[in-house]
């Protein structure tokens, strides 16, 4: 199978340091997008006994032995496994979070020096190969970096790691190289499908990379910002990125909108040099992150649902929330609660415009059936398919249904916080994993009932506004 034939995502990532978040948590979040509008997803727990000791990739055929004694971890794999597991994201029993991956871009200069590896690693593999074996975010960067050096990759990707203290972002470079940055505690990142890292500092503990990356740049004259033959300024987006016309309509506007909402003001949505890291000007909540990852350029001339702009403006930029959102996760590692409660995987399935994120604890034995058991066949009692249904109906008449959605989102998020606060407050001394597994069942029940109720109200409201009607009555 050729590289270009393999499945790729087109996601959006948000990273938030612990001093930039509302409650002092670290947050790493991503829309898990794909090329197809529908691709059923599941939410599962992988126990140590279920983790393979010998791994073989479906797409590339990569094979390697894995370490003994893996940790338990959550993940959101595909329901249909013909292309592999694609775990996407999760939190392990050491409260380390990983999101993989954000498909990014590169340029032919680096690929001419370090080509992709046909039988290397890809998005299908990374969570399975890394998350069960790390006890810190930095250790995640180091393990993945070692694997990239040995086995290489067949595609360019960005990967996020977090523990309760640090947030890290790693980007692959060519087939075997990589660079990673620790996100400052008081800052945030909005990362689309492009090379995102800009300023990079070698010989700094908050920056990690392939041992020969600086030499690769210098010896091959790759730095376009070096005018004197010697420089200490390295902008990796300039060196390894694409800066293409596609970036200006597909990628940059998403960063622009997210940064403007979160506090970094810019007037040019097509700017290739929007900053990678932004210092927070206000505390960022889970709700803020979900809004950005669901957004379609609201209150701008580029809103796809607006009626006051032109058709050309509505189609100019790729929105963040899109029909190809298969799931969204916000991985939260909390600092104001006991370690047993720290990991929370906020999760929603389907196109983001009409779904809601549920705060599932990750210190658990199993996941709720309505989130765990999606299949290829349509099933409105499963949360993936139910969410997809509300998204399709909502898209048919956004202005008609948006107020219902907003009211329902307010009420359900309030209920989720209520359940979470009560669960945190009543933490028992024993059987904590079973206790949190039961709490997740309660959260899933609230979510399924609320989503079903929303769909019902949308059907009632929509039926009265169908075009197939006539004003005369018998």
C-alpha cells in the first residue's frame, strides 16, 4: 500500500498549561477527524493482560516486541478494525495523557534528506506503542523519539502528552527526525494540520529533538532565516513546514479563530506566521476548549451557517467543527483532587456542532456499553450513531435548531459537573476503581438520555417547519 493511499486524519489540537486553565489542570484536546463523514468510534479500557507483547501494524506491516508490565490505559479506537486499531487518545494508570495524532505538513527539502519509511510507524500505531509504558509526559516524548529514530514513520504527525505538571508537543520531521516543546504553564496552543512549532531553542531543557537535528539543518542549508552563515535563530515551521496555499485556507484560519476566541488578537486569518504558543490572557475552561473545537467561525464573515455573508465567504475556509469529526477528546489531568481522581477523559462522538463532552474518569475497569460497543451498522441506542443523527438533523436547519442545542448543552454540562462534584466529594477509601466505573455509568446514562431527548425535540420542532406542507387545512 502506498503512503498516499493510507488513511489520514485532518484534526485540530488545543493544549493548555496548568496555570492557563481555569482549575489548574493540564489539558490536551483534539478533534479526531477523518476523510469520511462516518467512521464509528468506541471508548474502551485496555488492561495490561490485553496489551500485545508483540505488535504488528495493519497498514505498514511494522513488527516489534513491546515491553513487559504495561500500564492500564483508556483509548478511543475504531469500531471497524480493517485498517488497524487507531486508539487516538487516552490516559494511563499513571495519569499520563496522550493524543495521537494531528496530521501535519512538511516540505520536499527535508523529505529529500530523510524520506518517509514505508514500513514505519503511523497514526494507527502510536498510542499502543507509547502510552502503556510511560509515567510522565517527558518520558512519552523520549520513548516516541527513540521509536522514531529506530523505526521511522510513513507520515508527518503532531503528538501531545501531558501529566499533572507538564504539557509537551512533538512533531515528526521527515522519516526519522523529530522535535518537541514543553508548553509553558501560563500558555496555550491551537494547532491545525500544518507544521506548528516555530521558535526552537537547542540546548534548552524545555526543548527536545533528534540528536542530529541542528546539524541536519546547518549542514544542509535548510534555514531560510540564516542570512549571515551563522545563526542562533531556528524557526522550525519556516525550516520544515509547507506555507502553502492550502495552509492559508485550510489550516491557518483555524488557528486564527481559536486564538482570537482564547485571547490572542489577529486580523489576518491567512497569516502563515501566527504564533505557535500564546500566553493566556484569561483562564481557559473545558467549555472554552469544546467551543473552539466545535466552531464554524461564528460571528465572522466566514461562518458556514451565516445568512448575512456571501456563498463565497461561507466556503472560503475549512471550519474547525466539521462533518468529518469522528470524536473529540479533552484529556484533563487535575491537580486539586487526589491522584485516584486526577485523570478525566472528556469525550464526545460525531460532528461536534450538536454533541456534548462527558467527563469520564479514567481510573476504571470498564466503559459504559453505549460508548464502548459501536459497530459499523446504524444503532440509535449507541452514542456514536445517536450523535451522528442529531448532527445531520441539526445541519439541515441550523438556525431553527441552534437554540435547542444551546439550552440542552447548558443543562447537560451542569448535570455532568454536578455528578462529577458529588463523585469527587464522596470518594471512598477502598474499591475506588469500581466506584469510578459506576460513576461513569451514571454520566453515560445522563448523556444518552439527554441526547435522545434533544433529538426528539428537534424532530418535533422540525416537523412543524417542513417544506412539505400547505397552509389550507381540512
